[in-house]
């Protein structure tokens, strides 16, 4: 197996659609439930705050252009600049979704969801195979 991996990423329409479905269904349910007016508006305000936070998170994740691993060192390309990762762990791995827990130097741990439409099909399969054989065996993939 090749010792390097370089995957071009793009924002996922599946992820955006799933977020829209969850927030839309939640808002509809809140409007249909028989709640007091104050409680209903409070819950809708909390849902709106959650939507704003999800939008900011989606923008942050959407700025990652590439995910690469060279010689066991993981990095991401964000806005044309390469950032080394202190940590890259596999949180979830399936045939349609890969969730990586990444930590850039000086940042918090972030979940990076990669749906099948986040990259081309061959790259998604290659990344899944790479993580199953190289990355999933250890708790932390990369360097600390």
C-alpha cells in the first residue's frame, strides 16, 4: 500500500440536507405541540441558536480543502495553507460516512464528517480502506 494519502474535499450536500431536515422537523414539531406560548418561543429561540451554531460549524468544516497523510503525519489544507494535525482519530467509519476527530495545533478537537459526496468515489473508498488498515488500529493516528 502507498504510504501517502491526499484527498481533495468539498462541502457535502448530504450533510447540509440532513441538518436542514433535522432542524425543520424540530421546528415543525415545536409548532404543532400544545405548549404554552412562552415555552414554545423559548424552545424556538434555543433551536434558532443551535441552527446558528451549526451554520458556523458547517462553514468551519467547509473551509477544509484537502486531507493528507504523508509518512504518518496528518494535515489539512485550509484557505490554501497547510496545517499539521496534532490528532486524527476515527470516530465512525461506514460505507457512506466517515467521521474523523481532528485537532489542529492551537485549536479544539473538531469532528470532521465526510459523506460520500465530500470527495469523489475513488477517494472516499481509498480513505475508508486506508483508515481500516492503517488508521483504525490505533487510538491516535498522526503525531501528538
